């Protein structure tokens, strides 16, 4: 889309500038970021997982890559200090891809809730969402988005220090601001 293309063009311009004037540039492309005080889609999922409502997500076995603020901060620190990071592009994830269904289970468990998940086919979710003008939401929820972070390990020796479980535990145990 135009937004993604503009980001890519900006990255290419920065890398070219880096070559021309010797500026150190590292580009990090994070997937969905989560952590304390999270906003937007992830916050909505946290709220839904706290409810005692049946959710039509029993068939959502599609894998998603995410990155906690803890792992992202660690990758940023590594990129700032590692000599092999200059002029490279890194994808940031927890390196622990998870299905939407499993994510909801974990979010519910962190909130001492047990979800009732109804096995509704993805095609029906998409159809119903399109009827209420939420086709894009259903598409994000039902699609697979997995990134390969092999380059981070091979070039920087970096692996995510926190699993999804450990990151969620830290997230839910961080005091909330009023």
C-alpha cells in the first residue's frame, strides 16, 4: 500500500545517505508491538479476553509474529552497540510465533479468565465482518503474518530474551497509571 511504499522509500533514502556521508543507519521493522499500556488492536484483544463472553475464534489457528517492548528494546540496544548492524534492516519479533486462538487463551489466563471459543470458520468471520463494515479487521485477525528473524541471530547473535509467556507476564504485572 502507499504507506508501506513510502516507508520503504524512506529506508532506501536513509541507506543511500548513510553510504554518501558515513552516517550509521540501522533500520528495525517491528511487527505488532505489545507491552504495558498497549493501545489499539492489542488493547482490544486484551479487553475481549477479560470478558466472560463466547468468542468466535476457535478456528483461528493462523500464526502471527509479535514483539514485546522488552524484546524490541533489547534488539535496539544490540543494534546500537553491534558493529555488524550498520546499514542493515532487521525484522523484530519475539521469535515465538503464536496463533490468534492461542494468544487469546494466554491473554485470558493472564487475567484469570477461561474463554469459551466457538469454532467459526474464517470464511464466515470474514463474511459477517464485511456485512458490518469490518472487513479489514477480520482480514488482520484471520490472516497469517510471520516474519523471519534468522538474520538477527546470524549477523548479531541476537535471540529474543523473553518468550511470549514471559513478556505477557511482565506486561500484566506492570503497575498501570491512572
